[in-house]
């Protein structure tokens, strides 16, 4: 599967403002592939703030200047890392008009899990217009699926953007909470939410009768449960635009 994705990526034209990958030979072992992989490893280990051209060069045992033959700078490096991460998103083989909502949901859930698995990558995604081969692969499949389900072209095009924003924003919030956890451990994170819950319960019931009566509900649910709840609401709205035979209610 990875080999197939690599072949797909090589068939996608490189945007004119991007640095094209260079051929690797024995006398030049450094490559864009190695630079991106090293940057991703740093991001996973230390977060986004730990990724810099100098830091990547140190990990590769070279100087920062040697990286610029393969990557124009940190911004491009982060874009390439982001697209590498998107290569982990699982896609259905073929659009199914009878299961199109389920297929859109499958892609969204996979993308969210991938984002959450890679530290601060969501911070990169918030400022990223998808032009890499893996980003285009996902958008193409989403568009095919929605069109197969009878969704009008304009609605499908906008939904790609809205779904991406929802996925990335949720993953970004999770990355901020993981920073708290990284700095103080899981106990510190639990104590933080404990303080929030205690404060909610201390609010005057005469001013906040509904809020104080439903603190349990407000504080309930794991991150993935809350994400999928919001996703299903979005998909229920999307289903209105599709064909009746394919617009089944989202699972969950």
C-alpha cells in the first residue's frame, strides 16, 4: 500500500512554489524524504516548537545550509510533514452510492485519529491549503463519494472545507491539552478538569439553574465521543443534499 501511495504521489505535479525532490546518489545521501521523516520524528517527540531547520540538520549530522537544496525553509518543511501525515489516512476503495454517508464519516474519523496521533500537526494544518499529493488524494475521494451520493457539486466542494476545519480544530484543541499533559503529566490534566467541574458546581443556582443542574452532562464524554457526536450532526445536515436512497442516518 505504501508503495502504491508513493507512486500516486510521484504522479502529482509539484506546485510551482515548492522545491521538487532531487535525485539521491551515493555522493549526496541527504534527501527531501529523509529531511521530512526526521522533521516528523522531532514533531512527534518534542512538538511543533521542537522542529526547526537547524534542529533537523543536527539530527541528520549536517549543517542547516545543506537542507536548503531540498527544502526552501521551515514553512515548506512543515507543509511536507503535514502531507506525509495525511498519507496515513485510510480511504475506501470505491464510492458506494448506498453507503456514501458512512464512507464520508469513515474518512473523517480516520483523519481525526491520524491528526491526534501526531502531536502538534493540527497547528500546521490550520494554516494549510491542501496542495500535497496526499491532501489531494483525500479531497478527490471525498468529492467522488459525495457526488456519487447525489450531493450537488458546490455543496460537496464546500463540505470538504468545512469537514477539514472541524477535524483540524478538534485535533488542535486536543494538542493544546496534550501540552498541559506533557508539562505536568496526566495527573495535572485531571486536576485541571477537576477544578473546572468544581467551579461549575459552585455557581449560584439562582443565576445558572440549567447549568448547575447539568454539570454531569457538561463534563461527560471522552474526546473521541465528543468528536464523533459533532461529526454526526454535520453529516446529518449533509445527508439532506444527497439522494434519498443513499442518505441514510449516520451511525452512532
